[in-house]
């Protein structure tokens, strides 16, 4: 299976009064055709900035400082802005985290779906309404011929998210980036939206980058997962392998903090908090919170060590040159 998107050494910084703060630090990953990659981590880990960077939508004082983004063999970093505008929406679409702020309150949802199609020459003004109704029906909005004339505030949160999905798939892009698509929704609606995304991916042969803080969503939806912490990807590999045998202490902490233990038991939490941009600790950024830290962790940034051909982690516990340290033991089965 060939790679649709390849990201290498992506670094995005924000130029603050006290100097540049790195939000995305040397991130590398790939997405294969027809695959779902989950990008997971706590708030402030750099997930959303990574998603915006892929489409070159980071606003000043943010800027992409280094890296290569290759989509279908084209280097997106080398494109002029007018060329990049043709890629956005038509080839790579983005589902924003909060539809109420992403949708324009003064235009109907039908007008906004139609605009996405007309901008890329996929329909005429006369045909835009018909296409909008078809797309609203496809994303399971009932009474689509009536709801097409509704404004965003007239729809529920779940319906607004469906409209965002309709806009994203309107031009049949090869890749859809979903940035926390279920965050503000209740559990029942979350399940419906995830089911809809899976259905759209299957029927339209999409690849999906799913950005979330929820490992449960990753377990249900993704084929592979990249775990992000303080702007760096600290572990990535097949979902099943990482859930069964996580190699980075941060990944183990995230998995251990998931609900599901015996009733009445306290949830386990990772001590401390994600460091602030521009104030990262030396060495491995996770070492102040890590229960397995040892000598090199506070002085050197770990390399990307292979646990298996498909599974790697940035942790000195996997460094074969450090005697007496090996891979972390598997997570005990419950």
C-alpha cells in the first residue's frame, strides 16, 4: 500500500516576545491510501497545530520553520499560495473542532456547502442547492430539503458537525483531517459521528487523519496511532500493537488512565502537566513526569528506536546500547 501523505521533520514555531516557542518539533509520519491514522495526546501537545500545518493554515505569529510535507508525490511546502488553495478542500479537507465557530452564521448551511463545491468548479450556482441536499442526505440529516435553508444556530451540535462533514467530503478529497470531531458532543452523538466518518471513509475510499485526546476513539476507529507529547511524536505503530504492548511510559500512562477498572476504584492519572511552549525541560520532555526516568533522560533527547518493524518509540528504555535497559514489559491483561 503506497503512502498518500508523508511528513518529515515538520517543525512549527510561534514567534513570541521572549523568542520562538516550538509547538511542533521534528514530527514525521505517513498515511497510506485508505488508512486511518490517529494522532493522540493531551491538550497542548501540538496535535491541532500539526493538523493546521499540513494545510499551511498556521497564522502569525506561528510559522512552519522546517520540514517536508509530500502529498501524492508533490511537496506542499514548495507550492505557491494560489496552488495551495486548490489543494485545500479538493484534495485535503479539514473538519474543524468547533463547527459553531467554523460555520458562517449569516449564510445557510446549503449556501456554505454549495460554496465549497463552486470554489473548486464542481457545480454551477443552479446546481449547488441540489448537491447540498444530496450531501446533507448522505451525512444522515433528516428532512434535508428543509434543513438546507437553515442557519447554523438552528441546528443541534451533532447536526452542525454533520454539516462540517458534508462540506469536507463535497469535493471527494483523498484525505480528510478530523480535528477533535466529537469533543463537544454527548456520548450517543459521538458514536453516531464516528460511525458516519467510518462509513464515509469506506464509501468514498478516503484516508483519514483523526486528531483526538480520546484513546477510546482511537481504539474504535484508527488503523495506526501516533502518540504526541510536547510537540513530538513519542510513539507510533499499529493500534492493536500499541494498545497491547506500549513502549513509551507516556503511552502507558494514557492507557492506564482510561476508565474501565473495577467499580469504585480511583482513576489513575499521570502526575504533573504538559510543559508550556518555550519552557520545555532539557532532554526528554516527559522525564519530569516519568516513573521510569534514569540518567540520560534529563540531558539528551532520545532517538526513535524500533520495537518492531512497524512500531517505534522515542525512549531510552529501547536503546540497545544502554546496558540493563530493555523494552518495557507488556501491559498485564485484565
